[in-house]
């Protein structure tokens, strides 16, 4: 079965694009701003919750129950100093809780997403050194999520960032 699709030319001019950040095609919106904000918020909340809970679960289950087998698994990995592995294994859940909370709350969202991107680079490096290619593929899905959230940052209206910005503007007006 063959599928074909016609993709109309994308316009990026006019006030609707500047106002919403949503591309216009043939003069009609692809999606309303309200729907785009809602979709972005659902993605941000889900992603933030997943990162937050991934870190929190390490503590709730007893950090050593996760850390010791993970450290042992890296004993056979070349080029990774033992102290670096130990530090990373204990620091990563802390970073996940902190970054996940920021993303979940929409507080310093950009910083939280950039921090998560940096964390993912560390995880990708360790996973590559371990040659755990299936795990690496799953981590790349998280990289994609961070990228999508960064690209859509202009839709982060349902967040503490927006409330703080509105509060700053209201204070400045007085």
C-alpha cells in the first residue's frame, strides 16, 4: 500500500505566526494557540514527572539497592575511573529529582531542560561505554523530548515561569 501526502507551502509571515509561533499554511492555522499550549503543557508535565520519579524511585527503594549493582556493572567498563562512576551513580538521581521538579513545575523550565540535556549526554556516554545499545535507544527518546520541549518553549504558558513573568510585569507597572 502506498501513501502520499501533499504538504502545502509553509508561511512564516503575518501577525498570526509572530503571535503564536505556529506555522500558517494556506492562510489557515494548523492548530490553535490554546491547543498548542495545552499539548506543550501535557508533554512538559509528563516528561518532568517521568524524570522526577526516575530519580525519586532510586531513593524510595534505598539508594544503595540501585547504586551498588550499577557500580558493579561498570567494573568491567574500560576507561571509566571507579571514583567517577561512584560519584555519577549517586549524583544522577539527585539531578533527576531536581531537574524533573523544575520541568514539572515549569519553573526555570529552560534551565531545567538544558540541565537535563547535559545529564543525558553523561548518560549516553556511560551507556555507550557499557555498550548497552537498547538502553541508549531509549535515552535518545528522552533527547528527542528535550529537543521538542526546547523548540516549543514559546508555548510554556501554563507554568510558574509565566506566573513569575506576569508578576514582574505587574510590579514594574506600579
